[in-house]
């Protein structure tokens, strides 16, 4: 790390999704937040700087979202908002490397990653907790909230990041992504494989997007490639441990539809 002088901007080197990133930030909270992802390198793949105007933009965005949802505004500290602004800039830079930011809870079991996505409040984190209860030490949490997905002609790989949710569940690890599972609550547990192209709008809605034509074009292209390489499922689930077994057996392809 290197301090840049009177403006108290600090340069920090981190590595995310196998890319070297030089970040310039102003808050100790952010430096602590990035622990576990520090790296050493001479030439960065990406450089990002968080300015006071970026933090202000995050505050305005938060206030606007609260107003739309009809909930009280939260006066988040600038230090927290800096972490949001930093990830936003990183995501916007990584798109050129075939890497997208995705909203979902991701775990790894026996060398394969499974990503669970749904509307907020559906119970993604609760479901992955059931996997940990059922499968024990075989499960590792990659990222409980906002992993990065690297998409190439050869493979699709998901990576842990510091932005891993309020429970801070995740590791600095990666694994090949086997499937995306769309969660919905149900009285019974059942899983069905879907035609990936039919779920494109839902997958897009959980992907970081920017109101920029070129960025959106790159995002759509990467999602098309992603959905051509992985399986997509819909899981109706309750909060019983059997939901994890139904999900895993279904995504391993042991049946087209499994119920409990």
C-alpha cells in the first residue's frame, strides 16, 4: 500500500478473478474490507480510483432506492459507500476481461460451484446454509452475495470477493460453475431443469448493469455465452434440510424432476 499525500488517498493492490487491480481509496474501512485479497504485482490489469463524487453518487442512489421502495432512508457512512463505489468501478472495468458481477449465493461442493439466485428476501442464504448443514465440510462458501463470474470460450468460473454479504460468508477461492438455480418458495421441494434461453431476462436482472450501450452489449454477449455453457434450474423449496438434497440431486442430473 502507498499513501499519496495530503489528500489521504491510499493505493492498494488486490487480485480478483485472477486480475491484478490497483485501487485508490480514502478510508481505512475499505482497506480492512479488502483484507484477504491483497496482492503484489508490477503491472495492474485494471486501475480504479474512488472520488468523493462517486461516494455522493452512491448515497443518492441509496436514497432514491429507499424512496421507490417506500422505506426510510439510511445515512450510511462514507466509508461503507466507498466500498460500493469501488466494486461498481471494478465491475465496469472487468467486463472487458469477460468477467461479470452477479447477485447470488454461491457454494462449492466436491469441486463444482452452484449459484443460487432469486429476488431479495426469498432465502438464498438460508438455502445455502441448509447445504452446509447437510453436506458438512464438503461445502465451501465461495460468495454469499456478489461473486464474479469469468466467462470464456473454454470455461465458466466463479470467484469469491470481499463483497460477500452481511454475514461475510465466502472465501478467496474459485470453482467451475456447474449450474445456476433460480429459487422460489414452495410448500414442497421440487427441482426442474429449464431451457437456459427462456430464463435470460431473470438472469440478466441479477447481473450488474450500467446504462451505457457498449457496456450492455458486452454484458448481453457474455450472458449468452454463459447460458450456452451451464445448466439452469428452478427450485421450489421450503426451509427443511431435504431442500438441499433435492437441489443437489437434481442439479447432478440424476432425475429431470425431483420432489420431496
